[in-house]
């Protein structure tokens, strides 16, 4: 059974009404085609009205939708010959972060990203997409291999944040993320980043340094979750919708602030309605970006990457 968000209720009710009329027409041989046509037109209008006026909090809810495509879904839809690489060669294989070798439009490359589960058993195995230190160390091992063989890198971000447990802290969670931040700046191959769902805190940044950063239309990218922000500022998680507005975490706001390079459009009703269409948009952006980045020498690539991040947060001081 499909999950329905609160603001989607009018859409689902209208969809159910149309299906009932279609079934009645078929079973009773009574022609309701004009009524079905009228309701279908109304449904399209209603979808446009609702999804073109979403609040920041509603977009966060869509980003967390359990039917939304995950990293492995996109890997399977847009790439070929995926060979998964396991383990960090130090401690374990973190299932919350997957990666390996693929081909995209004939180009060999490396792909990696956070992976959530579809049910409770999978989510327990994958820590709800919250990676441990060994996940980030595995990611860096894969990216180092990409650099060695001159292969571009694509990363998919979809995590509430890095795993916050005691074991993760004991094994150096902060150091693992910080190490990745430093090392990704120095990788001499193109890096393209896609935020496909949740982009939470350092857990996202651990694989988030790139030459091109894209956020899906209904994804979010933030220094903290709205609930975490609300708990700190107001000591009340119920203030999460207000926190979401204040954090400027949606794709249009991030683009306006110069934090990302582009927005990947989603079908009306969000990515989980038509995953293949969303995948094609990601593939198109990836190929275009790769063609642009391949034209740069390694030195130019590193210089532009450095300049890109130095320009985030730049402001002018004036006198009143």
C-alpha cells in the first residue's frame, strides 16, 4: 500500500474516485467517460496547485518518503555492469554506504552513496542510511582507486546524518568525515554529487565535496535536521516546520545562496511517482557535467574546485 503524506490527501481521494468510476464503468457497462475526463483534468490541476506551493517542511517529508528511489535504484536505472566493492580494510563493511565500479553511457567510472532499507530488517542492516566511520573509509578507498585509474566519481547523498552511536565515536567518526573532506579536495578526477533525498549534516558532507553539486527538486541539504534545529533553538521538536523554513534547506534556496550548481527536476508528484523519469534527468545532468569537466586539466580541476568552495558564503561589508 502506497504511503500518503497529509498534504497529498486531496490528490489521493480524487485518484480513488476516478478509479472507482473506471471500475464501475467496466463492471456495470455504464458510460462515465465524461465524468472521468472532468475529474482527471481536475486532478492534474490539483497536483500542480499542491506541488508548486510546497513548504520547506513538506519538501523534507517528501525527501524522507519511504517509496522514494534510493542510491541502488538509480545505479540500476542509469548505469551498467555495477561491481560492488566491500569493506574499508580496517574494520568492517558498512552496508549504509555502497559503492563500486560502473559504466555510464559507455564511460567507466566509480559510483557510491548512502543506502537506506525498504523495511525494518533492511533499515536495521543499513542503519537507516546513517554510515559508520568504516563506511566513510570504504568510500575514500573506492575514490582513491578511481583516482589511480583516472575514473570520474559520482556520489549519491541520502542520509539523516552520520551514525551517532558510541561505537562509531570510538572508531573515529569525526576524523573519518574530516579526512574525507580534506582528501576529496585533492582528488585529481571529476566528482559529481547528487543529493537525492536527505542531505543531513556531516554525514552528507563525508561524500559531498564535488566539482558539480545537484539537489533533486524535493530533496534537502542542511547542516542539521529540522527536528534537531528545533530541539536546540526552541527545545521543542514540534517547531520543526519553522526550523525548516529558517534553515534555507530546499533546492531553490541552496541555488540562490550559491551552495549548489543545479536543481534536478522531479515529475509532478515527486520522484517516487515516476522514478525512471527522475533517473533520466540525473543521467542527463551527469553526462553534461562530465563532458564539461573532462575538458579541464587536473590542475584546472583542482583550482576551480578550490575556488568554488572559497566563494560559498562570500559577502560584502558596507557602511550605513
